[in-house]
């Protein structure tokens, strides 16, 4: 796909880590290729006492999912958030696609009687 989703990573009270930013960018690009309806990913990485908290948000056409995860390392917590976002996007995507199929199967076309 020629266009990619915008990815925004905020670091709050945490040292900015370019390798984490690049990994998040690659994972989000992969998710955007798989789920075309998503246009923006936003991750906020903040310090919380012993570790870090990562909040993630994915938005797009008729799609809005959000989640968070806590961890000791920034990379592990961001991976957890992106895994959760992927599961949520898959669930929304499958519901949208398979709901139409179930609806079509629920009301089969009526048979015509031949004379």
C-alpha cells in the first residue's frame, strides 16, 4: 500500500529512545497494511514508579480501539500494547466482514415456484 498510517509516540518523563520509536513505527506500518481502515496510531510512554506505562490508541474509518499495559521495560510494554491493539483490530475487522455474511445466510432468498 502506498500510504501509511501516521504514528505518534509520546515520551513522558522517560528518556527518548529512537530504537523503540523505530520498532513501534515498523509494527504500526505492518498493522496499517493489514487493517486498511486504520489511519493513526498514538502511543504514550510514561514512567510509573517501578516501570513504565504505555497507552495505545488506533483510530480510522469506523475504527477506534485503545488499550494500555504496564511493564519494567519500554520495549516489552510497547509490544504488549501493540499485540492488544492487533487483537482488538482483528476482532473489529472480523465482526465487520463476517456480520454481512451471517446476515446474508440468515435470510436465504425465497424459492420461486415454477408453473
